[in-house]
C-alpha cells in the first residue's frame, strides 16, 4: 500500500465517520434507541458508496469486504448516542458534519469510479451519487425532506467538487493536489451556502392559462 493509498483509506474512514455522525444526530432528533442510532448511521455512511459499487459492478459492496467500516459507523453512532444532548444546536452540527462528509465522498467517489474505469463524466456523476445518496436514504427513513430536494445548495457543491477533481486528473495533475482542490471546492461552496443562507431559486407557481370553450 502506497502512502497515497493509506491516505485515501484514512480519508474514506473519516468520511464514513462524519456521515455516520450526521445520521446519528438525526436519530437523536427523532429520539431513537441505540439500535436506531446504529442503523441510521450505517445507512448514511454506506448508502452512497453501496449504490456506487453496485453501479460499477463492484460486488460485494465495500462495507461487506472489511468489517472496519461497520465498526467505525457503529462506534460513532454509540458515541453520539451518549453525547448528542451536549450539542446545543444539533441541526447546525448536522449541517456542518454533512458538509464535511459531502466534500470527502464527492471526491473519493469520483476517484474510485475513475480507478474502476469509468469515463470522466460518469466518474463525476458517481461522485455525486456517493456524496448524496446516503443522506437521501437517511432523510427518507427518518421522514424528513432530503437536503438534496430542498432549495439548499447541496448536490451542486458535490458536483463542483467532483468535477474539479476529475478535470485536474484528466489534465495530468497529481492525485494529492487534485484531491485537496476538489474537496476544498465542494466544502467551500457548501460552507458559504450554510453561512450566508444561499439557495437555488425554487419554482414559483403561476396561474394557469384559461382556454375558452370551443
């Protein structure tokens, strides 16, 4: 294993931990028991990567090949179960934890797709899938409107980060700076959107046109 491979693994573990924490924070808002915490944390942490692996034909999915991933998600879920009440604003903490995970998974998902032989445009899309699908599954299970479907700048941040990474790699830039640049772009866009309340324009209903009877 090269130094870069080791770095990617640690970053992937960090992404799982962050997304698992965001899932556990939602579970705390829903007042679930410890098993519910672990389930929601695992769905959030593994959902996007699982769909990515299935679309790439990489079976079994990554978390079934190494128990480390499940151990990390479960440990984080249990830790949040005992400490969530200490967080003054759990929703705010959820947004920031989700933003970090979004940036990590968008770029790492695109990296894995490129290594699996996906074309650049497909790698970008799979980076977005990796970064967003776990959160979508989390919110659907918890009966909340997914962040992906709200006005907030969310999927766009993942798309920008994955696109920057893939573009730099196609242009021959080394992995390390390409990874850092992609993560910085994704997190930066999402962070600014959270701080400034930026959002995409939503559809505004208009009165329908009346047609005379014939």
